[in-house]
């Protein structure tokens, strides 16, 4: 009987020890964010995105950058008993992993919940563009194609409705190159884009290729008028990708320009007999 009593007391102490562990400020409350979703209205264009990580902020600190699906350990170091976090979508600016940035044009996610050591809270990050975002829908190839090749282009960019090339909707822009149709230097026509001289400006678009190509801007008018490729793309191995291209530095360097156009250039890669580039959903985003 005595041994049974001792065993019972040990079990009680063990269980009470577990409870004290769960209540301990040294045990994390886990925040899980399994995915990011973007919702858009018709005047905002595509809801395609390339959000693969989140930036996490408390009321006083940057807690870190977490890849999606994200598992965020939160420790109640100050004993407030409350979790108060702001979650911001993160991008690879210009497609470069080393230039990761929070993307301020998507609404952030606020998480406010009771801190319970050992618990897990799971929240899907559903977002929209912020109200302050001014979105210019440049070309989505649904009913038109404003990219026109220059006189020294042998290839051309055409609107295709072939489902093998279309990422979404009814159309995409397609460049097919061969030995004889081996280069294109194109610019958006019919419309100038008037862009702010300060603040962030981004060009978003989707693309797929087995050949290199360049996207840039042409400054129209002013003393520093110029046509400048900003980014050089390589083959995506048949995979659609999303680009967030930072236009600010180019715009700031051509601040006296009257307006801007988007450029899209491709030359058949050396040693190849054919190549393709397919693009879609060009939009410019800046603050109102």
C-alpha cells in the first residue's frame, strides 16, 4: 500500500510539472501560416503572385523572415499574455533572392490572440492590394497587344490564344524565334505611363521562356531620354514565373522625362535553332 501511495504522489508531481511547463514563459506559442492568397478586382488585374515568404513584426521588433508555409515561434518575453503581430508579404525584388523585401502594396495580416505556451494558431494569409495602390493595367493580352517591334526586328510578339501558351484568361503575348526570325526589340505603343518621381514603383508581370530576354523602360522626352533594359531573364525551363521589377532607380534618373513605355527585347541564344518567350499580365504599381 505504501509503495502505491508513493507512486501516486510521483504521478501527481509529474502531471503538475507538465502543467507548469505549459504555463512557463519559456515555451513558445506557434503561429502557422500555411499559404498566401491574393484577391483582386477587375480593375486591378491578375491575382497571380510570387509570395513565398513573410516578414513578421511585433509591436517593438522585427521577429524575422519566414518561408511559406511558415512556422513562427512566439515567446511572451514581457509577460503580456497577448500575441500582437503584423505579417507582411515578402518578394524577391528583381527576381534576386539576396534582394528580398517586404511588399508594401499588399495588405498585411494582423494577428491578435491570447498567448498560450505550447499552443498553435493557424491562419491563412488572405490579402488584397492596399487602398493607396495605384494600379496601371498595361497589357494582359485578353483583347489586344500594344507591344510593337522596331524596324530592325525580324521576329514579332503576337497575342496567342493557344492554351499551351496561356497562363490564365484568354490570351498571352508570344515571341517565337528561329534562325531567320532571330531578334525583336519591342515597345508598348498607344499610351505613355506617367510615373511619380519619388516613392516605390514596381512593374509586375508573368513570364515563361526557353530563351533569354530583357525587359526595361524607355524614357520619352527630357534631356535624359533613353531606352534601357533593366533586367535580363534566362530560360525558366518551361515554368511560369512572376516578376516584381523595381522601376524607381530608372525613373529617378530620368525625372525630366515626359512619360515612359515598357520595352521587351529578345535575341535568339547563340547555338540555338529556335526559342520562345511568353509573357502576360503587365501592370505598374505605385502610390496614389
